[in-house]
């Protein structure tokens, strides 16, 4: 069984930044298949482009562009490249960093796909700082990586409540791009009353249903925004917004900047 030491991944390293307690890096994945292995430290992986498959003892999962995973240090796995090209962004955490930040590493066993939109938003801010790399980046990254870990645990607390089955069905409808995302339409498909839907959803996802849908639309736009071949108008419609101006207003609410300014960091 192979162990990947700190900062070492399968692929070609493009850029890496090291901060106290963690590192962030971008890789092109070139191997059609890796060995079975595990990592010295826990890390996050965001698929920037292409498709990869992650395999572990429990099975396999396809990870298209925009997928966000957490893998703990003891997680034995391997990856296959499912497209002609693929690339990823990693956030690797030193286990001592968890102790300093008073985060319990033991709570994050195995691996998990991260789906809550606010974690993706924090990730996008981390990637932006990684690309900007100015005198404020180190401080900004420290705060954002802590925020990512803390929010992941907070989100998990809500997800792990005894939630009804319609919550997962509702998320699938949102993620699959249900055409009419009205309260009445969703409630009808779920077989529950609209008032019950709107009142109950925040108990399990810590945000209102409307806010969650807006956050998901922005989350959906992020991989395309990083890819310069798509226009902002194309991205807006692809993400489910009625027009580019609506997309820009909503994006600015979460990132305090416009999609155009955000994208300029990646040139």
C-alpha cells in the first residue's frame, strides 16, 4: 500500500502555496489510473475540469467538474481519469492544525462528497485567493480554510438530524435542475404542504429554501466561471438564472464582487 506524503499527489503540479498548517495546490491529472493509496494528511479535492472516479472499499463514485470531496488521512482509495483531460485543486491540512484550531479530526472519518452550497462558496473564495496570491493571501487563506472546516461540521450537524425522506428527494430535484422551482411545484412533487416545506427545510439545512436554491445556482456556475470558454451570459442561463444581470446581482451578494472581476484572477 502506497502512502502519499504531504503535498504529493498523482499528477503534474502546476502551482502550490504553503501556509502555516495547510497547503493549497493545483494539479493536472495525467494518469489513466492511480495505485491504491492513502495520504499522510486529510485533504479536500475540488475537480476543476474533466471527470474522475474515486474508488474506495465502499464502492466508486463519478466526480465530474465541480465535485467537492473530503478525504481523511486513513482513507484507502484510488482514482481513474474518465475524460481526456482532468484537473483538480487540493487543500491539505496538517493534523496539528486541527488541534490548534480546536477542531476534532476524529469527527471526519472516511471520505464524503460535500454538497452544501455554502461550503462550495467558501471553496471558491479560497481558490480566488490562491490565484490572486498577494500580500493578503496568507491571512485570507487561514481564515477561509478554518471557515470551510467549521462550516462543514456545522452543516453535518444539521444533515445528521433525523431528517424526513423528502429532504434528499428535494435536494435531488434542485441538483437535477428541476424546471419550475416554485414552492407549490416542489411541494406537489414531494407530497407535502407548501407551508410545511418552507417551515421545515431550515431545520435540516440551516438556511431557507429560497436561499438554498439561490446558493445552489451560484455553486453550479463556479466550474464554468473558472473556464474562460464560457461567456457570462451562457453561465447565467446554464446555472438557472433568467438573465446575466440577475446572475451578477446574486453572485455579488455572496462574493462582494462581480463574476467578471472574480474571473479576471484566473487569466
